């Protein structure tokens, strides 16, 4: 796990609100490039390729791995090769519509922002810089394991000495909802990423978000006022 800046130089006050984001499928629209990279690797290593990503949106990560013929023991090596290739294209990946406005509004209102993702710290920063939003984040944690994200969330909370009620985690997959539940923090599941609205809803996230602007309408942010575009 790699981390930068969060919880060492800045301490969080007891009343501070913290929003931790997943990266792929939540902040950045990496689906097309990710499928292309995966299919290249799948062809090389004998896994099934993905022809239509939409057919996988109602399947959990474990179900997708089983369908594509990826044994769990091969996952770490596949993930390393995937991230090595992704570094070459990540700076061309856009953020989802409305995300920059939400980030700017939250940050200007005193909300602490961070990223906890299974992607690498380096790739995340390359994308954020290319989209001119890196300055909004106090922390970027790249946790290079597909499962166990709750461990990264727990470590982040311990470093900041914050209570679960201060944190909102935002992600696009079932495993994001599960990770947040394991550390007792509220979770907003966004429907523009990998998993479908129906699958996310079945896991009972705290919030189900269809458009980025809805994040600012959450009860915890109701007092915030968006600045000019």
C-alpha cells in the first residue's frame, strides 16, 4: 500500500468531514481503456476476453473472475501487469461529468478529500494532474489488492485519528460497499461506474447516486453552497 501526505503533516479536527473516493469508475472513466488492456492480457495468458462490458454489470467481482476463468492465485500477477500498462494511457482518461465541480465545492467548503483505491498511487496522480484536480486531495492511497480495501480504509482512519461518523466513502462496486460496512462508515454508491444500479441497490449502500451533483445534496453537505463554475 502506498500513501502520501495524509495524516502526517495535517491533523483532522473532531468536527471535520472527510470524503474518501474510489478512483476507477468513480472519479475517472477508465472502463474503455481498462477493458482494452485486460483483453490484451487475457489473450496472452489464456483468459476469456470481454466483448460487452455491460453484460458483467450485474455480477460481483468474484463472479466475473469465475466467468473469465481467472484463478485467484493468478490475480496479483495479472493486476501488476495491468497497472504497468495502464500508466501509459491513464493521463488521457477523463473524469466523469460534474466531478470537478463537486470536488471544488467540497474542498472550498472545508471538506477533507482523499482517495483509497486498488489502483496505484502513481497512476492516480498522473490522471488527476492531467485533469487539473490533484490539488483538491489531501491523501491518495493506492492499495494494490483487489480485495481487502477495508484494511486501507481502517489504516487511513487510524492515521488521521478520525471517527467513522466523520467519513463518507464513495465507490462504484459492491466491494466498496462491503469495505465501508466493515469499518462502519457511510458509503455512497455511484451508478455511472462498473456495477449496475440494481446490484448496488441490493447491497443497501447509505446513498445511491445517479449524478455527481447529488453528492452535494446529501444531508451531511446540505449546508454547503456551490461556488460559480
